[in-house]
């Protein structure tokens, strides 16, 4: 059993070129982590194997977000999210996580895989206000009330959760123009 560190208000920054990868069984117990995962989180492979993935859950993360993520994964649908994780030493790091279920030949879920990359500051800023609201509702009322608020927020924006995250992480400005031009060149 891994201890829960004392939270420190200090961010771990890591290269946007580094991908953090982990795999879990369908109950969320860690079965694989890559070297980047151990470097950023501060845990060794031996410490993580068999442990529940939620050992990385930062207390600033609303449970409603994880509820939506798990609901999609267990239905076999890939999903992305912006997540604040807790490192072994109590510091935190923000990631954009792309998660998917791996299927057996019979279509049942075999395992879950997550690919994470560093979240840019503008995405963190856009996410924190919503997460703060969700967390306040969750603390005062319940995760269910927080989820109702989240679904109402998405309805008001006329977006699904997937669309909200896709819009949030979609390149903008000159990067978007360059990517679009590149796509046209190769097609």
C-alpha cells in the first residue's frame, strides 16, 4: 500500500515531448508504467505495480470527471481529459490524458491504457475554474450534484464532454493554421 503524500503547492513541469504511459486492469490496478511515468511521478515501477491508479489523484480533481472517464472507458469508448496528478513527493503535474480500453477478441475489455502529455498553461487555466466549481459543489453536497452541474454546464455550452475536451485541446492561432496547411500538403 502506497502512502498518500502531503500536498505541496508546487508544480512539476516536464517536456511536452515526453509521453507518460500506463496500463491498468479493468479495476484500475496498475500493470505497466513507462520510464517517463516513474520520472515525473517519483514512484518506482515496483512501488506502482498492482496499486490502484487513483493513488495519483490530486485532491483538487473533482470525482465527477473521473466518473465520466470511467463510464466511457468501461463502455469501450476512448476519452480524453485534463487531469491534475499528485506526485509521490506531494507536488503536482497537469496532463492531457488520452485513455482507451483494449479489447479481447470476444469484445470484452482486457485492460485500459492511458497516454499523457504535459498540459499547456492556457488549457490548465481554462480547466481550473470549472474544476474549482465542481469541487466546491462536491464538498458541500456530493459527487452526484457535481456531476449534475457538469452536465448542465456542458448542455449550456451545447457540447458533450468529449467535444468540450476536444475544443479545449485543439490547436489554435498560428499553430492551427500551420497544421491545417500541413494536412492539405500530405493529403
